[in-house]
C-alpha cells in the first residue's frame, strides 16, 4: 500500500507558488458554499508516522480556508467524563455539524494501531476494532458526511532523516520526543499494523489516500487538491442517493401469528399482591443501586410502547426507588436544531450517562424504526440501516459497562381505546391525549409490523427486549421492576 | 431566622391526605402549562441540615408532577472537566431550559457554607462568595427564571432525634454517615453560618423560605403549596417588567472627544519590519504556549471591532503560532434554539475552555451592549445590566486561571469604506461583504457611542480592553501579538 508513496514525489517551489493562490481561492469558495448550504459535515482524518508533517498539513488547511469554520481535534488523554463512557463518545461529542469541517489529527484509528503495535492487543482484537471503525464511518457516510482520510507516509530512511532534521533545528527540537524515536525503532511493526488498518478500512465511501510526506509542498498540495475536488463534487453534484434496500422488511408471519399477538395479555395482579410486590421490588432495586459494584456501571433504560401503554407509570415506579440526583429522564420529542445538524444517533449519544447513574429514555432511538418508518419521515434505506447502527450503538454501551434494559409495553387495541376514552374524561390526564394519538391508532397494523421487525432485528443477547404485558398496569409495572432487578443482579 | 421553624409545625394525616390530590392536580396542571409555554425556567434550591428530609421532599415533587420534565441535580465530586473551569461552570451546564424545572439538592450554597463552617475560609471570603451568589441569582431572575429557595430546618434536638431514628431503621440506616454526626457536633457553627448565608441572599426576587422539617407532611405540603402559588402567579400574571434604568448611558463627552476618536490611527508599520516582527512575536507566542506553567492556565481571546476592521486577519496571525489542536475559534452568530432557551451568557459559558487551551471568540458576549443595543434587539434594562453581568463573568474566568485578552480593532469610517469597496471588487473576499454591513455603516455614530460606553464600563484591571489601531493592518496585527505575549509573560 505504501509503494507509490516511496517514489520521492516532489513539487518544485515555483510550481507550488504558482498553484497555491488559485487553490486557496477555490478552497475558500467551496468552504463558504458549504457553510452557506449547511448540507453536510466534512470529516478529515489525518494519520501517519511521527514527523510526517501532520501538523504542518493541518496548519496549511487552516491557513488556506477560514479557520473559524474548521475545528481541529487532537488526541489528548481522555478526561474522566470520557473514561466513564464508551470509547467512541469522545469522538461523537467532537463531530462537526452540517456545514462545518472537523479535522482529526489523532482519531479513532490511534488506539487500535498503537495498542496492536505495542502488542497489547491481539490481531483479532485489532480486526474487531477496525470493523467497528468501518461501521462507524459507514454510518457517517450514510448520514451524509464527506469523510476524507489521509495517511502521511515516510519510508524508514526518510523518517530517520526527518526526525534528525527536526532535532537539529532549535525551533523544532521540542517536537521530537523519546516516544518518536521509540516508535522509529518499531518502524516495521507500525508499518505492518498500519497497512492492515488502512487496507481493511479503505472503503468506497471513505477510502484512505496515502501521501508521501518527504516533500512538504507535495504533501500539502496533494491534500488540498483532493479536498477541493471531493468537496466541490459533493457541493455541485446531486445529493447521494440512499443505498438500495435488498432485503424486504420481515413481514408478519404468513399465518398471521406474530410475537405481539402471542403475548398473554390476560395476566393480572390483584391489588393486594401488587402493593406488596411493589414494595419488595422497589426495595430490592434501591439496595442494588447502593451496591459498591454499581459505581462501575451505569444503567440505561429504554421505554417504548403504544400510546397509553403505561410508559410514564412504569418509569415512575422505577424512579421511586432511585436516588433522583443520580437519575435523568429524557423524553424524546422532535430533535433540536443542533441535533438535526448531526447524525441521527448523536442526540442519544449526548445523553449517555456516567458510571453510577441512571438514564431513562421515554421513547428512544427506536423512533427511527417505529414512528419514522410508519409515518414515512425517513427513507426505507435509512430505517433499514438503523437496525445495524442501533445494534452497534448498544454493543458499545454494554461493552463500556452499561446495563441496558429495553421494555416494550404491550396492550391490546381495545384496551388502548378504553384508556384514551378515560383520559379524555379525566381532567387530571387530559394533557396525555392528543389528536395525534387518535390518528396513530388508525395505523395500528403498520405499527404492529414495525414493532415485530424491530424486536426481531434488535433483540440481541447483549441487549434483549423485554415484552411487558401491560393490559393490567399492575402486572406490567411489577414485571418491569422484576426484570430490572434481575439484570442488575446478573451483573453486580 | 429559624425561630418560626422551631414551633413544632405539623399537619395531621387526615388533613394531609385530603389536600394532596387537589394540590397534585394543580401542580401537574401548572407544570404542563409551563412546558407548553416554554416561557421561563424554574430553579428550585433545596438546602438545609443533614437528615432534614431534603431527598424525601425532592421525591415528593417528582411524584406529584411529571418527572420527565424535572431534572434533579445532586452535588457529587466535580469531574476533571469541571475542576479545570470556574466553580460556577458546573451549575451553568445544569441550568434548566425555559419550560423545565431544575431541582438543586446541593447547590452553589454548599461550598461557601461548608468551607466556612469548617473554618477553611474566612468570613470575608464567605461574604464575597455570597455576594457572587446573589449576583448570579439576580442575573437568573433578570433573565426571567423563577427561583425558589427552601431551607429545611431542624432544631438541635430534632436533628438528633431524626438521625437516631434513621439509624434505628435498617432500611434507612445507610443514609446516616459519620459525616452527618460530625456535622451534628458542629450544629451551632453550621447554624450561624447558614443564618448568615440565608440572611444575605434572601432577596426580593429570590427569597429563602425556611421550613420546619420535623413533620414530613408539613414540610412537603409547605413546599408544594409555595411552589404552586409562585408558579401559578408567574404563569397567569404579566411577564415581569424590566427594572427601570436609573443611570443614563455614558454619553459621548460634551466636547465631542471620546476614546476612539483620540486614537492615533496614522500609526504604520512598513512591510519589512512587519515580516520581521511577525516572525519574532509568533515565535515568542509559540514558545510561551509550550511553557510548563501554561498547562495551569487557559487563554480566552475576544475580538471585537467595526466591520472590516481586520478581526479575521488578526485571529489568523494568532492561530498561526498555535497548536491548532489546542485551539478553538468560535464565531458568534445568531444563537441556536437551545441557546435561546437559556440565559444570555449561557452560550459563552459552554465554550469556556479547559486548562492548556485557547478559545478565541470572533465577536462575543459584548454583542449585547453593541449590536443588540444599537439595533434595539433587547430592552435598555437588559443591556444596561449586561455590563455588570459581563464583569462578573470575566472575573470568574480570570479567578479560575484564565488569561483573558479583549481586543477592540479600530479603523476610521473612511478606511472602512475603502475596505468595503475593495472587498466588493475582489472575488476572493466578496463573501465578506453583505448588505447588512452597508446598513451598519449608516449607524456609525450610534455604534461609536456604544463602544465608548462598553470600554468605560468593562475595561477593568483584571480584564482590560486593548484598543488596536488597525487603520494599518500590519500595525494592528503586531500590536495584538505583542499584547498577547505581554499578558502571557505577566502570568507564566
């Protein structure tokens, strides 16, 4: 992969100086079109060997364009707020919004490459990490981002020369650290690991461009030209079409059976038992959250269900048992302007809790495959890919120590009607019923199909769905508490 | 202050149970009106002695209302991201947006009271902290927030009884810590400090309500009723009128002299000197940011100036000397939806940098007293109070270790006209000139008056303005770099 970047590519000074003014003007033009259009974000990943002029390239890009609309991110030690969340959280919080450019000098590639080169992770773990990176980038691309990745390459000799040169100049001596020489001694190892990383993450949507870094002029010009060309193409070309959907959604079984209809909604809990059980399970839950080991975990609860299925009541029975200072409830409504400028999952990532905390989502990221699918708010391709993106998201949550429980609260259409009518009559609950609720009721079959698909595609071993028979509220609430306690007990 | 909270206030069970359903319904109603109106945020501060049922009261509020629109905040140890910023940053990031309720169980009062009770700060420092709190709360009120503060009081005997009772019950034993008993032994000290704090922060807009906490029913009912009454009054009453402005803005001197007109705009720097000086000062700045002591500071730069005064060029000359990964430029444009739901300064607080970082504001919080004043985007009372709020904000930044430099870039109206015309002719810079720029030009005298007021009222010893004569761009840029280096050298 690096052969053509060891040919001694160079641009002479005169040619460089002749080209730069035009390139700069065109880049600035393109950047302003991007800012004005707010059409998509640009994500630049800059990787490469030590001393290969990464900072100088980043500086040139900031010089050529308007730096006020560019955000450059380095990779310093993670803060404790970052350490208490999935590894990728720190990158999610740095993603540029639509219309802006984010440059990652040090990125999601740094950890896997360095860890593997040092032999601290095995090859399988490296490949696993790279697969996660590939899926992350695919999500960015599907969400419309322009992702450009540059690898700054130096041959072994060239790197040695570069480090020596930097060391010789008193102005740049500080740039060369012991770590750089240590990595130089590991040149072949790093090269092999980097090659593996580049090879397996060079995709059609986000290919790597390896750039020879011996001549700074050549290097900067190459990056500038590619950026301009790709940016211009996206700005002037048609919006990328969503990928065609190959597999049709899982239809309801041909025999009319499905997992929702198979629920036994007649299950009931008499009032006396309910009150006793409520006290038992809430007490148990409270004790569990005061378990010492709980400090190393967070709890993320997802409540989904038909309108009037009892989400609010279920959540309340959980929070009654909790220290409210360690607990946040996020009701999911329409996204804000800042959220709309980011990939779909961004507005959930921003609520990923620290350790020792509860985060309760009243409706959630599953809106994509439920209401957005049924109401046609997004293309089929978008909600079809959401299943995989959601599974990846949840996988990261669970790997980072979060206990994730997802509840689908099920009621029959007849019970829903009864509750709607009761709500309209009760002054106390009138705010809970809107015209939209009545409209959604007419789409019951479409929602049922969407729910069944969702359960099939996202009920995984690490993040299973719990179906909660909620025809009887008491029964449903106790099932939620019982399930939650069991999940906590399994981990703590 | 605590006398009437030691009378043994109590409500019998029957009376309590009769009142609660109606109270709950009315609170829920009011909460939903608040959520729907998005008119103002509600901030509840719950303070008081240990064991005085603070959590139980918070739980009751969450029980009575819809907890999805309430956020309860405790006071755990600050994260490193919080420790690297002013003390109040952690509270600013938790402020509820308009339409929501934030409950602070542990608040900005905790630190001053505890530190003073332990004798770790002197009385003068306590009073200083309380004065800051008072100003912070006044800002919240002026921004429209409903601020309610409750102090849960127990007499010495009552507290002892309560702690013993909690310890006796196996279900609540965990709540009583050694720290609680230690604080009990310091009862009189805590009482005296708390009294001082309450007395000096009980203002007309945010009075404290001391509540006797011996009877939990009485306590909860008292809080619920007051919250309902105050919330209802704000929802149904007229929007609070801005305070009348007593002092007129500083007019331009009667003799037509002002600080801007007194600048010597003829100062120039020849090209050869400019290039030499640029290299010198950029090199010096770069060295300074690599100084070990820099890791304990952050740098916050504010660039203000007339249109076309050279803010972008000035910023660029600074960033050229910096590690771009440690530097963020925030151009200030119209606030986003999330920002509009918060107090004015919130959108700047969210960009307060960590230590070791540069944050550059291209236009800033001074918009309030410049464009918003001149264009009439806010009431006179709002921009008049902004001077004090800004000084408080900057004081907190500087106290936390930030190096704050504020640049006003000054040009003559004639030079502005020349630059506007040149921009219109240059394809390269055409994006820099809009119709609005031409309109603003007509308001030159109004802007000049606003700038002079701003300089008079916000150029303080800890955060002085630097007036940059920018008629000659070279001269202005070097003055910026020189000033910045001097500021860093004074601190490092």
